[in-house]
C-alpha cells in the first residue's frame, strides 16, 4: 500500500504557492503596514471629533456618516472572507501533493496535530494566567458594568453553534467534524471541516496516477492564482478600510470606549508579547533558530499579516519566508503553512482566555477551577475551528463567553479596540505557523536533504517556466 501511494508522489509536482507572492510584493515594499497604522490613527481622530464625545455633528448626521465611512471596510472584509475558503482548500490539497514521501506525510500529520493542540492549549492557559494576575476588569468603572448589565449583545454578533460536550456526546462530536456536505461547510465557514475534507481529498489524489490527479491539481493552481490576484487588488483598500471601520466605532461610542478599557488593551498586548516570547523560545530550542535572526527573517510576513488581518491571505509570503529565510524544506513548508493558517490560532486562543477573564471580572463573576478547565477546552475548539479571516475573533469570543455563562453585553465595551487588537493576534498566528514549520522541519525525517530537495524544486520550476505547465508530471 505504501509503495503504491509513494509512486505517484514521486511523479507529480505542483507549483508552490510561494510563487504567487508577486501579488503582494509591491504591498510589502510600499509599506502597507505604515499606511494601515496611519488609517487607524486618522479613523480614531475623525471618529472622536465627529462623535458624541466632541459633538461637532448632531447624532442624526453622525451615525449615517459612520455607515458610509465604513463601506470600504465592509467591502474589504466581505471580499477577504469570500476568498479564504477556496484559497485554503487549494493550498492544503496542493501542499499534500508537494510532500516527498508518504511516511513523512503520515508522521507529519500526527506530529503536527499534537504540536498545534499543545501550543494552542499553552496560549489559552497563558491568557487565563495573565488575566488572573493583571485583573484588567477591576480597572473599569463599576457603573459601566452595571449600565451594560441590562443590555443585549451588540447587533450582528451571534455565538457559533455548539452544545455541551460530555462522554455521551463526544463520539457524535468527533463524527460531526467530518463534513457530510462539504459545500455546506464551505458556505458556513466551518474551517475545521473544510481542512479535514481538503486533507482527505489531497491524500486520495496522491494515491492516483498523475494523469488522473493532474487536472484537479491544475484547477487548484488556477484557483490559488485567482484568489491571490483578488487579495493583491483588495489590499489597496486596507488603509481606507481600517480608517472607516474605526471611525464608525468612534462615531457611535465616543472616546469612552478607549479610556474605559485601557487596562484591557495593555493586558492583551502584554499577553501577545509573552506569547511571542514562547514562540521564539520554541523556534530556538526545537527549531534550531537564532532568536534575533529569526525575528528579522519573519518581519515581512508579520507586517503583511498586520496589514491584511488574515493569515490565509499571508500564506504565499509565509511559505516563501519559511523556505528561503528559515531554511525549511519546501515539502514541509507547503504542508504546514496552509494547515496552520486554518487551525493554528495561538494568538486568538490567548485572546479568548484573557478576554473571558476580563469580562468575568467586569461583571464580578468568579470562575471556579472547573470553569477554567472548561474555558480552556472551549477556547481550544473555538480557536481551531475559526476561519482565518478578519472580524471573526469577536464572534469566537461570543461563543466562549456564552459557554462560560458570562453576559455577551460586555462585548460592546471592546468592539472598538478589537479592530486594532485583532491585527496583533493575526501577527501572532502567522508567527506560530512559521515556528511550527521550523520545528516540523527539524523533527520529521526525510530521505532527501533540504539542499537536494531545493535543487529538485529549482529544476522543476525551470521546467514549468519552459513548458508553461503548472503541475509537472514525470513518467514512471
């Protein structure tokens, strides 16, 4: 069986997603991240000046103006969300086809799943510990909490569906992870189901002859190219998008939304720095990287993640960074990064833990040890299943809060600052994926060295350019 599957793997070679970085190279060179920061600052200033805090405009004018200012941002979010599912499906399928042997694929899948689960649990626990020590909810005026107590959740924020999990329902929950209707899972944005479907499809494809699998792999390559072309075009809207979204929040809430949660923002940023330290330590101890060199090598990918607010849209540059700067074998980078962009959400997991503690402190709710353990499990599942798109973090948090018995009304307090913090979380998510690639590269054995694998990849790419083929097949 292994020999049958290894045979096609040695004879079919799809082009790496890293060759599509041309769609974002100009954005990185043009310092898109700086333009996004300027857009954030201007959005906050304009929103405060026109909002209830200063009152240059009457409320009857300010709110409609805020909706129009947010239009570019809403369009931006919708388009990015639209392309994430097809981009992830194509990247996972072709990433499996890029593997060098089936043994590496088997070991890689098990080790990668264990690594992602472990780091996500660590991130969640770190968020809970920092929330317990720093207690940011104690710094909010109790009158604000009492004012929120009678309100409902902010409009448009509904928790993800999910029920209580116990020993009786666990088998059913495991089965439900596999999509009965893959198209339905794609429409609903159920990323864990989408990734599992893509993994099954990819494994099935590499067990077929190259003549049979090549047409679908070619189609996936075209889909990737189209998605990245859309990303490259939409990224020009990013500064205007973040300007409009922040301006609308400030127009609706005023400066109080910033001053009331200052301690929360500081706590989250401290948590993100602590998680970055954990990732760097893993890269050094398990990935064999040098700390300062590692941070310098991944800087462009981090800045693009901050600008796009989507780890999926950052995938081509992440793969290129892993291969060309971190020295990761192409087969490992092309397998780890697409899966990591979909299910490895360390930054998001830390945020869920810390934000839940903040909300509990805000409403004077004491969480027992059993509740904290349940919080870790809930945040783990919610983070792994979350789409790699902008705006989803607050929805995932709503799910965790509901499971912990904490009022969703508190979300209104952090909506404004979440526009900024979400981008920081995305940077940590991408950093975690790159660290995972270095670790897997070191611990997954291979029959070929990185140098040999890269030489083969260079020859294949030269052949692709000569023939115009996206997927190279070789006769037996």
